C-alpha cells in the first residue's frame, strides 16, 4: 500500500478507497496509528489512543463490509474531542477532576456516526472543560501546532482536533463550539470547522460547558467532508431538549450550488483598527472572489458587536459555574485527598483537581449569579444578548450571509497569552454568532506573509446550513484556484 498522507486525506476519499478495495480499514487504521506514533509526541493532539481497540474496530468494519454492509463512513477513523462521550472510552475534558472516568454510553452524534460505520480511535486534547482559546489550559500539556511556526498555539478549545486534522494524524474530527472553539482552532491550523445552528445537532452525551451556547461540530480537511458529517449527525433527538425537528437536506449536494445572486454582508465592526491588517485584507480579497462568482457584496452593521465579549463572559461563566457544580468528588471522577468533612470533600476535590482557568470562571460566574449581582450582571447580560441577536435578525433581512475574519490576529507563540488577557480573549468575532444562535463556518483563506493560516468566517441565519455550505464551498474552490495561480 502506498503511504497515506493524513494531512490531506479526506473522509470521502478514504471511504471511497475502502469501498473500492484499495485498502482495508485495518491497513488504513494501521497507517494512522503509525503516523500518530511519529507525530503525536510533538503535537500532543491526542490525549488517549487504544491501538488494540482501534484495530479491533477496523477489523470489525472490514468483516461487516465482507458481509455486505456499506455505510457512508464504514471503516473510516475519526478523532473525538475529550468532552464527547464514546462508550467505554475516557471522557475527561482534559481535566484532572475526571481522571479515570470512562463514558458509559455513546453521545447521540457518536451513535449516528457509528451507525454510518465510523470508528473512534482517540480522544483529542482541549482546554479544560472547553474554557480557552489556545489549548494551553489542558491539564495534560498544550497541543502545539501551526503549519508555519513550530511552538505556536493551535487555537482552542478544540485545538487537539484541529491539530490532529491539519497536522496529519486524523482523517476528520469532532469538536465543540461555545464561543468559537471549533472555528478559531480551524482558522489557526488551516482546516475547516463548522459551528451548526443551536438545535441542529443533539448535544446529548457532550459534557455541558455553557448550555445556552454549546454546539458539537466537525473539523475536516475540506467543506464537503464537513457537509457529510453534518448530514449524518443533524436532526431531532428527544434526549436534547433544544434539538429541533427540522428537515435535514443533502448538505454535500448543497456544496455544488454556487453563490450567484446572493447578497453577502461585510459587517463594518469586524474590520476595525484592532484587526491584523493581513487578516482584514484576506477577508476582503475573498469578498472580491465572491463578487467574481456572481454575489453582491454589501456593507452592513452589527452595532452591538462591542458588547459581545462582556455579554458572552457573563453568560458563559454563569452557566459554567452551574454546570461544573456536579464535579464534587461524589459521583464523577476523582475525590480530593485528606478529606474528613463534607465541606472538605467539595473544597479539596475542586481545589486539587480543577485548573486555574476553571476556578477563575467558576468564581466569576458565581459572582454574577449571586443575589445583589444577578440583576446588575446576569440580567443585563441576557438583555444585551437580545440586542446582539436582533442585530443579526435585522442584518439577515437585507443579506443572505456575512463574511468576516474568524479571529482578529493570527496564531501566536505558546506561553504568551497568560500575560496579555486581550490576546487571550480572541473570540470577539466568533461569540456573536453563538449568542445569536446562528450557524457559522471557518474556511481556510490563505495565509499571512509569514505563512500563518488565516480563516474566513461565513455566518448564516439559524438552520441555513445549506446556504452556509454553498458559500463556504464556493470560497474554498475560489481560494484553491487563486492559490494555484500564484
Ligand atoms: N474561547 C472561548 C472561551 O474561552 C470559547 C470557548 C468555547 O467555545 N468552548 O470561552
């Protein structure tokens, strides 16, 4: 078998090769495990892999094929963020407090992918409980990956998944996105990452971070792979109350639709002085490419963008403080050492096994929710969220989708964010779509002069994923054409 390059192998071509008999799942997974052995020690993209189990899953897929099965993903290995449950595998959210915990059941998305034949080979690194933008908040060491610069952050919190895909140790991956955790690492690593609309994909079996914002989504080598995984995972699920019963169209077919006649907005607040000039220039260049493909480009305004970070960090920390209350040493994960009283049990367990950022946010959230502060912070946050949502509702009355940068600046060296909180809160352009419940995707859009990947964000109204993917696929194709020329 010729050597497989996992930094470019798409899910569709792997599935096709398996179907056509070019290789078996056992040989594909064997080659992947070899790549992981070589590259993961430097990347730290995977926190856990059970080689024997991965090969056993692959052998079962090969046997199923021989017996006539032909699922869309039969025999294709995927990498899963460490906060999405796969039965029998660790699900530790890169936190010491969940060390030793194994998921007793499959998340709904895992069940659906499994039914399509996918294999689950490993758990990817992340910021602890999905809090962060660099994957440095992992209790198990940072992931480092950047195609241009060694020692640079891959983004976060799904940095392990993005680095696994772009760094050549995964065919495709899942992440979660609360305020940008799929889109921003995809942008930093140079792959595609989708945050679906709130309610498009069931979160049952994903560990809750901030429940009014959390979504699961794919990170892949190209837009069509994302469309493929979305189509398999989307749809109603009675086990997630926010999941909606909306039709699931053929998302892969949607990628061929083109963008002729669409109106695409450039929100002026996303091109202000704080944005790195090369990032802004690239997004404008892609807007020009869209014009060349028959779309109309219009200037629009989302006036409450400036409130988005404050609003997000009030709501997200309030929700995380409630959601993380369950990690107290009684039911899940580890118990503190030297415990003698109930008070001790909570204090020592959480004191010893939660990381700094988790503690910081629990404190902030508890403060915002405490009586006396609730009205001043939490209620105001909810009101500001309504204003942000209305901005999007209004803008989508005049245009079909938005084109924006994913992050204001390209990736930076590991270890520098702690000293510069503004660099750390990199989510100014990704949190608003989440607060509004819209869908959004990050598509590679070239690189800086230094070779650092730049992400283009496309944002579309809730449940307009078909349109979102049409635009994303058109931008991807146009980008490849222009890069081919240069
Ligand atoms: N970077 C954001 C945060 O730290 C987003 C995290 C996420 O989407 N899970 O909260």
